[in-house]
């Protein structure tokens, strides 16, 4: 009988992938915060890994950037040196995505040849590869929304789709790794708590979408105050903005102040629900592992609220094509959001019966 190969190298490989995806999302945040996202006006999945190498190549790339609205109306003062700075971050973000594909594909082939995969693992891994590959296309569709003569930035809707697709990839990879690492004795059967955790993750996902809306519309700078929003707990005139009237649905998806109000409200609701969730989990003694991580969501959500407040208060100190206190707060806010989502995902995994792939 053929001896079954250890799955530990596969688990380590997946966790490396989790770490690289976190870095990729952070690079996306840096790209956005430095205003670098529209610097590369073409999508070349293969040749795009090579940056401009000669002065002529740089001038050609800069010339293409000079054709879009962001340059004409926002960055017309740019020198070639300024352009190279923003180009670097977008290029690095794209190259890291390509590196992710390489880090996935080569070990996948090696492990397959070594016979480390169960048959039931193949399709989930194919789906994982597809999710990673499609992320590049989604990113380009997002960038393309800003490559015109009217828009200064990319569509906040497409930014949200790009961000949430990345979070889905992160959670899917982490979940897969947990399947290989968590022993059966760590599982707990608690249907009520499991459903509660599912709804918490759903609510957090909505909050993450609104976080992307906040980032895409730069909504923090429209209300750099706390606990009030420009002097009011419930802002007035959330149905109109700069001479444009909004329906309710349009307001909560397009109006910076309305989006800010919803984002803050969801944050307070999440804190209350996570406190309640923590009290419930503390009573569950069936899993040592769950008992170890039970405080993580609460600590992370409190840190996340603090960073959100600081991001709003320092938003007026944003440094164009640079890095300052606001950029640090915003970047850490994004990082903690990922950890919060992963902590609840970990808890959800432990709150369901062990199943095969």
C-alpha cells in the first residue's frame, strides 16, 4: 500500500500565500494613497513585468499618462521624476501579483508530481488559481475606469469590487490552509454561535465595502471630525451634494457624507455585536483553540475603530504623492481590517463539524 505523503508542506505553502496576499492588498493601499494607480495606462500581463528601461521609454510612458484627466487637472505640475515615483508603486503592485502566480503555480506542479494532493483537493486549488488570476483582470477593469478625459480617480464601485475580490481570495486561501492544519479535536458544535459568526462576517463584509467607498471617494476629508460629523451626529442634506440630488440608495453609495455616516454607524454596530459574540464564545469550553482566539476579534475591532477615528481626524493632513500620518493611519486601518476578517473566519471554521474537501 502506497504511503500517503505529508500535507504539511502544502499547508505552509498556503500560509505563505496568505502572507503574500496580505502584502499585495497593502501594496494596493499604498498605490491608492500615493495616487499611483493610474500611472500605468496599459495592461500587459506578460511584458508588463518589465518597466521602462531607457529615457525614451520613460518619456513614452509619461506621455500616455499626460493624456488622461488626472494629469491634466490634478498633476500637470509633474516632472518625469514625479511620474517615476507613482509609476514604481503601481508597477510593484502588479509585479507582486505576478509573483503570487509564480509562487502558486510552481509548488502546485511540484506537489502534484510528488503526489501530495488528495483527489478532492484538486478542484479547490484550481478555483484558488482562478480567483488569483481573475484578480488581475478586475484590477485592470478598475484602472480603466480612470483612464479618460473626465475622471480624476477610478470608480469607487470598481475599487470596492477589486478590494472584495482580494479579500475573498485571502479568506479562501486561509480556509484551505485551516483544513490541513486544524485537528478534529478543535471543532465545536454550536449552531447558534456559528450562525451568529456567519452574520458577523456578512456585516463586516458590508463594512469593508463601505471602507472601499470611503477610500475611493476620499470621504474621510469631507468630515475630519469625531464623534460628530462636521458638528452633527446625523448630518443634514445627505440627499444632495454639490448641486446634485440623490435618492436614498444613490446617497448611501455615492454621497461622501452619507457614506461616512453609514461607515461610522456600521463600526459602532460591529463593536457592540463583537462584544456580545465574545461573551457567548467565552462560555464555550469545548475547544482549547477557540478559547485561545476568542479575544482576538474584540481586540482587533477596538483597534480598528481607533484607527478609523484617527484616519478621519488626520485626513486633512493627506500628503499628495507622499506619506505622512494620515497615510500611516489609513494603511494600518486596512491591515487590521484583514486581521479582523481572518480572526472571525478562524472562529467560524472551528464552529462547524469537520468535513472533507
